[in-house]
């Protein structure tokens, strides 16, 4: 049995040994900074966390944001800070934007919708075929009943909400109707999130017709500011702390289209006939929900087929990926 004095000596010995071990480990971590293998482990790293200076003027769809108002300014700052420090998610948004924005821009232009509406997709789905807890689906987060009302085919075999082109056309039709109703693009965009009826109700209650003067639900109140924050970050990522080269961006995918109006029993065999596989076929055609197709009568479907070499990165030339 150890007496009290011996216990004290023993405890001191253990504590001293523990301190020595911790200091040795810490020193070894610092030593990794000079490691020839390039391992950089630091225990004294200081993160450069900062706020960001807002541009002198910011617009959405050609309409100036009233940044002289403290509430407008703080709302935009909130979304910039929130998304600039969502590092991994925002990096993926920047990468995907390079792939999908050219297609979305083309459809917006065809429908005379302002180009800035392409940033609403970042706020809606981060340029991905996301499915919300309530069933809103695709790039434009379309509810099934709403899509069907506008003529979209939505069932267990085909779901056109997953088709970027058709869902963008759906959104354009909605925006144009909202613009005709509200008379400005900012409210037209906000109505996509909050619904026309909800916007109308608040206009009647508050007797205001300007988005920036209306008290709206939290989600709709943040909607335009979130889209504008993504606009600023995507167009000038380095200004918001993102060092992304051209080779980091996801390239546009090259493909051809095949017209189909009859039953396809096996998409794996179908893909093989065109020199590809089921995985790539589904990647380009996520609206095909089953490994087969039972088309509606008198309806023609366009199925994308990857161009030769689409999947393979051959080399990097002048800072760009070549396929």
C-alpha cells in the first residue's frame, strides 16, 4: 500500500511525463512544416476570417438595389458572408455554374428574361437536381402538381422536372406571367419563391409595391439577396476568397440527341448500341427515371447521347481542359 507522500511523488512524475510527451508531439507537428514530403500540419494556424466590402452599386435584373438603406445593405452582407464561408458548397456551385449556365442563359435570352435570373438556380438548387423534403425537384425546384398543371410529364417512368431545358422553360413562363402582373423583375423573381398570391397579399396589407420595402416571409425576404450574393461570388470568386483556376471548373458536356417515340425495354442495351453505357446515359438524361421507356402516345422524346470522348480528359492546354 502506497502512503500519501509516495502517492504525491508518483502523481508528479506522471504529470511531468505527460507534459513532456505533449510538448514533444507539438514540436514534431511544427517540424512537419519543413518536411520534404510537403506535409503541412500546424497547431498555430490563424484563419483569415473577414467581412467583405460591398460594391458601390449592385443591380438585379437591371434594377438597382437600394444599398443606402441599412436593412438592404445588411441583408446582402448576410448572404455574402453566409455563402462565402460555406466553402465546399460554394466551390461546387462555382464549378457547376461553368457547365450549366451557358444552357440556362440561352433559354432565358430566348424568352426575354433578364440574364440575372440564372443566379436564382444557385439559390434554388445549387445547379443540381436536388429534391427538397416536400418534393420540390430539379434545378428549379418544381412541385409535382405545379409541373403537371403546366403540361410537364411527371410519373414514375419520366419526370421532366429533372430536364434542365424543360424546367428552365417552365420557370421562364412563370417569370413572364409574374412580370406582367407585378410590373418589375425583382418582384417577379421573388414570386417564384413565395408565390404570387402571397406577394399580392403583402402588397395589399402594406401598400408597398417594391420588394425592398415589403416585409415578407424569411425565405422570400432572403431570396433575391441570396441570388445576388451568388452573382457576385460566381463572377468574381477571388474577391470573396476563392482561388479557382479554369481547370478547376466543370466543362460543358458534349452530346448528340436521338429522337425516340417507341418503347425501349432495356436502356443498357440501348446505350451500348451508341457506344456508351447506362451510367452515362442516365447522367445526361436524369429525367429518365427507370431503365426502360414507355412513351406517351404521339409524343417524341429527345435522348442525349454522349459525344465520343466526352467522358475522358485528354490533356490541359493553356490552362483549360481538353476533351
